[in-house]
C-alpha cells in the first residue's frame, strides 16, 4: 500500500466496480483523507488507519447510491448551498462534505468536526 493508502481507493471513479454511481474525490478531499490516514497511523496504528480507509470507501459508496441522504450544509453562500454533509461510518468526528449528482457524488472535503470546517469549506468567507 502506498503511504496515503490510495491503492485501496482504486475503485473510486467512473472506471471501477462502482461505475453505475460515480464518486469524484476532489484534490482537497484527497489531501484530507491522506492527512487523516497519517494521523491515525501515527496515533492509533495502521490497523485503525486502514479501518478508516475502508470506512471512507463504504461511506462514499452509500452516499453515491443515496446522494441526498446527508442534510444540506446551511450557508448563505450560493456556491456552498449544494453541499451535503455526512459522517464517515465508524468515525463520527470525521465529516464528509459532498455535492449530490444525478449519477453519484462529488466529495469536496473530509474534515474533522473539531476543525474550523466553516472556514475550510469556504462558508466563513
């Protein structure tokens, strides 16, 4: 596995087994996932970090099949009005911010609830 664990995310995107539900993971979200993986590996070990990646995969798949399951992220900024948020399965302090699409989701960020996610999503601008 590569250091960020992205080898485990090979099914994300239109070419993998989930091709009926597209999962687009934006650059900022990929960086978020990598940062959380490294932190978990250092603090809790690789087993926990690997469980996190599995949980991200599972949660993304559920969201892609049910894109409107997450509540809308409330913001006065028009560009953020289409964002939904949802917790990573088994990691309730990690929030996924994503847009619903007709054929799946586009993941904008994966942020710890204790972080200033209002600023990180651009809502505080």
